[in-house]
């Protein structure tokens, strides 16, 4: 673990897109729900990035991303939250570190110091204030190399939108064109779909005020006790895993994605960490719905477009069932997503917002009772973010204050595998890293199986 100061000098300024007032971009209820978080990643480059040219290309890029330099407003009279695209700027910080660039990667992931490279956004400060919705921090390491930390309020962007911005900025920096984003968020939430809302929604729950307090205390306590490790799955492992998951109990081939197979495999292994202390095991995963909408959302829709999916299985069934059975349950849930399911979620969230309850809405799972959360940014080209000095050799997320959570990221070796960022309490992480569990995690390596 690295201790002591990491930077000796910092310079902070606001970067604007040099655009006229672009009006407002109304937020959907899903955007507002996600607003208690920010998305932040640190990109590590072996060669130093040029500060002046980075800022110049950023200004050009921001012309197409006016929400990033706007300010969040809440109109209680109209019952609406929106971004006023007034080009008040995002915060750009330059720091000079006394640390040399280390050889970061899955075995040395830098999560214990990643917060030092990311200028955090404080979500409860942004509403109706002159507070930036995005921050960038460029840290020059001693002896060469740079770390680029980018944080965006989750109300403004989900993972796909976040990495579209990063890719667009990198392409602009290299003099290449990029596909401009679509900022019409009302394509996802229209008034007709909101008229009939369900009384309950399986993906969410409304906490009481005392429940909110208990949850806040749990998060604050867990923040210091969470340990992180990265588990790397090779392309060969993933192919073998998918092959095993695609073979049904009857021997027939079923349509299963790599993501289905990996989610099912990890859910089974994570469940095996615990004795049968409860009858049911719950998995929450987030499904991208851009192509599930009817008609599909534009390819570069900028905002939040996801559906909360809840899976429950009996503990014994989960740990003993063949992977094909568990993966098929996940695939069935994803296949069932249609415009009706999307409308139900959006209508339920909008109704909670109109009742003033949205701040008390949480995903319907309990990470403090070992329910598992899985999200994936693996499809996005973070390692293609070349700002003129070569692509990043490592990307890591900032502090993740939720235990029992897994984030899929692209393969840092560029060999089409997946890096799984794993977050658990200290005692549970020690068990997770034991030889027995590691063998179970990698049982689909070619040398360990015989098809």
C-alpha cells in the first residue's frame, strides 16, 4: 500500500466548451434516481500527456457535450430536474506527483490510491448551485507518465455514455471525427407511458426515513472496510465457460451470451463463500436497454438507459446446479425485456419522484446481507483512449463503497478477456482469495477441463 503525499502542486481551472447557451436538457426519473453517485475512472499512461493540447481538444469535444459544462437545476413547481446547458464549465485540475509511475495491473491495481487521481464530485452539492457536473484531474508522475482521472455525475451519464465521451475526446485529440451524442432523453420517458404506473416494482424499494439512516450508517462504515481485487479471465476461459453454459440439461444447445455465462459462474462461486445462512440468494444486475426500446434508442444516446433485473435462487440449487441452468435463468430475464417492462420501470420511478420519494428509492437488494450486484463496462473501449502518447496501460475505478459488488471491465492485456473488479469486506476477501475459491473461479481453464 502506498502512503504519504502523492502530489506536491495542483492548479485548478474551469474549462468551457465556448458555446452559446444551449437551453435545457430535462432529466428522466432514471437519471434522477442515479444522481446520488458519480462515475469515476483513472486512466494510467506510461508516457506523459500534454496539458495544453489536452485542454484544446477538450474544448472542441465539449461543444457536442453541453450537459458536461452545464449546471443541475430543480424546478419544484414543474416537478422537473434538468441540466441548464449554460457552459459554466467543468473543473480541470493539474497535479504533479512525487510518486513514480508503477507497473499497475490486476496484481497491483492502485485501488487504494485511485481516489487521489480522481477529483470527486459531491452529489448533494450539485443541485441549484454553481457546482460542476464533471471533473477532470491530470496528474503528472515523477519521472514520466500521467494519470487522467475523469468523474461525471451519474445523473448525466451511465457507463456507455461515459466511455463515449472519453472516446470522443481521444478521437478529437488525434484529429479524428466522432459520432455526436443524442441528448433527447425524453425518447426514453414519454408522458403516455407514465399514465399507468405499477404499485410495486421488483427492482426497487422505498426506504423509510429510519431505513435511510441505517443504510447511510452502513455505507459509511463499510467504506473503510471494503477490499478490492481484480480477477482476470482469459478469452479461452470465457469461451469454455460459454460452451458449458450453452449445453442444456437435455444436451441441446441453448443461446447463452458470454455475459450470461460469466454472471452465472460468478454468482455460483460467490454464493459458495457463505454457508447456508439464508434460504435464498439474490442477484441484482443492470441490463442496457438501448436496443430493447421500441424503436431502439439512437446509437449514441447520452444519459442513463438501463433496467434493474433481480434474480432469486434457493441457496442449495444455486451452488449445486449446472452452470447452464443458472445462465439460462439470466438469459430468460434479459429476453423478457420489452417496451412494456421499460415503461413500467420509468413510470414507477416518475411516480416516486412526483411524490417526493425518489431520494428514498434504492435497488431492491441488500449488499450488507450478501446479496450480489453485477455491472458491466466490459463492452466499452476504454483502452482505446489514445491522447497522442499511446493508449492507457491500466484503468481502475475509484472507491466502491458497496460490498458484494462486481464490475466487469475490458481486458487490460487487450486479448479479449475480462477483468472483474471485486469488492468485499476484508474477512470475506481473504476467503475469496483462498486457493480453493480461486480454483473454483478458474475451473474453466483449458488445462482443467476435458470437453
